[in-house]
């Protein structure tokens, strides 16, 4: 049994992905994918690397994910799955890279500045 490990990251989320030969079942934090991600768009995000690589339904995925929100976690899992597929079969790298699945999304939340209500929003200016 050849298991394959990879790490994916997005925003504040970190996903540890294990790829196993199987029937295409995805388990996130010991829950089925339908239970963990209720939104269809987030579930579609996770299947994207398999569709691009053309190996849909050939691997089971076991994921431990922590930090961030659901959207960031889904992005982190997608990144991890793509990396795990490349570890398993290096020939898939050009396809996945072309689709941007191997690139870690560098965008983070900007910090809040003191004297302001948010990072960039300022209090209303009044001359008098």
C-alpha cells in the first residue's frame, strides 16, 4: 500500500493530505466531504486537481486541516492534493502547474492599523 503525503496552505489554513489508492472517497478531519463542506463550490474545488490530472476516482484522500475558515481550508486541501499527485507521478507537474494548482496563493489578510476601524478604512473626516 503506497501512501503519499503532502502539505497544502492557503491564508491561515494548513492541510496535511494523504493520498491512497482507492475509489475517490475524500475524508476531512474524520468526516465525509459532504458533511464537512456543505457548499457545492468548495467540494468542486477539491476535485479540481483530479479532473486536471485525469485520475478522477482512482485515489482516496485523507485530510487533516486546521486554521482559517472553510474557504481557506478548501484551498489548502486543493493545494495539498495537487502536490501529492505530483509526488506520485512527476509527469503530471506541467498540467497542474499550467492550471495554477501548484502555486501557493500568497494573499493574506492585511493587519488592522491603530487609530482606524479596519486595515484601510478611516473614520469619517469632519472639518468642524
